[in-house]
C-alpha cells in the first residue's frame, strides 16, 4: 500500500458466510494491503467478520444505511437498489468508509461459494 493512500475493503455477505468466504472475496478483490474492512453497521458484529478483522489486524468500519444510499457503484443489483438505494453493498461500503474523493479499484468480487462479495476503494491523502 502506498504511504499516501488509504485502502478500505467493503464487504457484503449472507448470514451463513464463513471467515473463509469473506477471506476468499477479499483476496479476489485484491485485498492484501487494505487498512480497514467496512460493511453495513448491522453486519459489523458478525462473528466471521470479527474473526477476519482480528486475523488481519485491522479495524471494521460500520457504515450506516444512510451513508450507503446514493453511492454510485459499478455493479447494479435491483434488489440492493430497492433495499439500500445503492447497487452494491460491498462497493458502497468501501466508498463510504474511504470518504469523499475515494474511488473504486474495480467492481466487486464474489467468493467462490457465492456467500460474500468484496470491493476496494482508495482515497489519496494528497
């Protein structure tokens, strides 16, 4: 990770997702080197996510539904658009947590088991 850039991984996942599912989605998105994990606030205390954050030694940033709403994402899910007013939980959480002026490094990646998605946003501090 560049010294002048903050990278945050946003995660979306099903209740039954395991730490392995989350890790696989994160790795598929290019996750090594992220400084924090972010997800919808109500999911931020999920045991699998807590375990992954502890394993990686990085914090979890809980993101409110209001902060997700209106985030422009590369992926568009009509189900999530109806529920959270954004196209991708992973992408929107990454953008919201990284802050204004951040950008996605690419569209969300999906774990092979389909239980989790991850996307990475980066914000330059310059």
